[in-house]
C-alpha cells in the first residue's frame, strides 16, 4: 500500500475509533523500566519516530520507571485513571509487573509487552527478542575465545528481570558445554556501566591474573569491565569480553577489537508493539512501521500472533560501520 494511501487509511480508521471520545487523540502510554542507559533511550526514541506518532495520530506518553517496580505500578494507575487507550510495557520485574497488567486488563485497557517479559497471561501480545539465545551466543563467544578452559566472571542484569533470568539461562547452557571453565564471580550490576566497573575492579584485585573472560549480560556492563581493566593498567586484549545490545560505545569497542556484541533491535521492538496496540484499538489498522518489511521472518500476520520475535544481529567487523552510520 502506498504510504500516502496508508496514512489516509489510518487517519480515517483512527478518526472513526476516536469519535466516541469527542475526537480526542488516541492515547498510548509506554511504561519503560528506566531511561538512564542508551538502549532504552534508543527504544524510546524509535517509538517517538513511529509514523503514527510523527503524523499526530497518536498522543504518546513515555513513562520513566526509574528501575523500580512500585514506580511502574503507580504509572499504570495514572494511565488507568486518565483513560489511556493502550499501554506498552517494558517491566523491571518479571513477577511484580503482573499486578499492573491485571489492573489495566480489569479497566479494559490492552497491554502489549516489549523488550522484557512479565509473567502474565493477560498481555495482548509481546514483541521482543529471545534472551536465552543471546545469552548463549555471548557466552559461547567468550568460551570459544579462551579455548573452553580457564576462568570467567558473569556480570548480571537486575535480579528478577526477564532479560537477566533468560540471559543467565543462555550463559549457563554455553558453560555446560565447557565443564573445565570455572565461574570465579557472578553478581548483578543492574545494567549499569559504573556498577560493573566497580565490580570488575574488585574482582581483578581478588583474582589477580586469574580472569580470562567476562560475560556481561548487556553492553554497558561489559564496557564497565573494560574501563576497570584499563584503569588497572592491564591489556584488554588479554581478556575475552562480550555484551549484548549494540549500543554506540559497544559498536566502537567492537571496531577496536576490545569486545563482542550482539545488536538488539529496540526500534523494531518498540514500533512493532505500537503497531499491535493500534491494531487492537481499531481492527482496520494496517501497520505503518517499516520493521515488518525489514524482518520478513517476523510476519505481521494481521497483528494476530501472541508473540513476535525480533532477530538478533551479531556485530562484526563487516557490519559495524553500517550500524554506526545509522546512529548519526
């Protein structure tokens, strides 16, 4: 469908859908776990760049959950009170977020998961990536680099968030294939580069000359480990280091051959979730995001699937410049 015709079709559909509420905009809220780090900033910026938002067809509000499940619960209550038409949810806690989803469901507001999961069967649909797979991929890289022998440390995400749980499952799956590798330390740094740097500084002191690999469950934490290694006067090339997300500094570190990373497409996750939300609001809606053409292995299927899995993209020397160019 040509873009102009698609836009006109959407405009007509949304006008029809909102007639009953005195021509108010469609109100969609995005409750994200926190906006301190680049990945969720990329995710949020992509949501704001969705064609339906840019053309003024959707009144979008992004809520900063400040890495606190209670804050996210309060934000859901605000959206329920204000009569939002749909909610996109990126929870900090896989269990605690279920109560918020239930409250929205009881208020008749559809909720769509994106990026991180919540243990609730009341979600209308979920758009994300397979975190078990990425956890396996990053750990396997580190283990291959050290020849399946030696010692590693694992820097985890916030305990209780689905990405931490599932990436650890993938980490452990890879480690099971290398029984001679010992995990010297394993602790959360809450997706934080600064916290990871402190952890790594402590571990380098506690295990001098013993750490061969660093499995960082996101790029920020892997980058924090790199900063600690450099601050200790050690050679980064003596360590195998991997992270997940493909944030800008990680892309630069891959280019410098300091670490490995796997790109998580937050833009596809965010825009895909908004397309699904708009489909739930009006059954005649056709997706406006280009992500469905970008990922033919993730078909739209008329917005009817309960789950959409966005593929991972390993960052390589061959694609890193193109990925960096897209951040300009």
